[in-house]
C-alpha cells in the first residue's frame, strides 16, 4: 500500500509541475510578444531616421559635386584660355 501513496503523490507533483510549466510558458510567450512589438516600433523609428539621413546625405552629395565642378571649371578654364589665346 505505501507504494500506491508514493505514486499518487508523484502524479500530483507532476500535474502541479505541468500547470506551473504551462503558466511559465504563457508568461514567456507574452514577454516574447511584448519584445517583438517594441522591437518593431523601434525598427520603424530607426528606418524613418535612416531615410531622413539618407536624404540629407544625398543633398550634401549633390552640393559637393557642384562645388567640385566649379573648382574644376575655375582651374581648367584659364588653362584652356591660355592655350587658345
């Protein structure tokens, strides 16, 4: 008879641990969902910031090309004028 009592307690212990594990799994799932949603919000914000920076860099790049063109024309123009004239 003592063997039966031990097995009964073992079954109860297992069912309690199963319930505890299920609760822990649900908590972990909720934490994962919270992390995913906050990560998605952060990623969207970061993408917007990178897009803004990309536009600003393109503007600066265009201005630098104009500046480089002016320097080249100012340097090569008098050389060509001296050869022709």
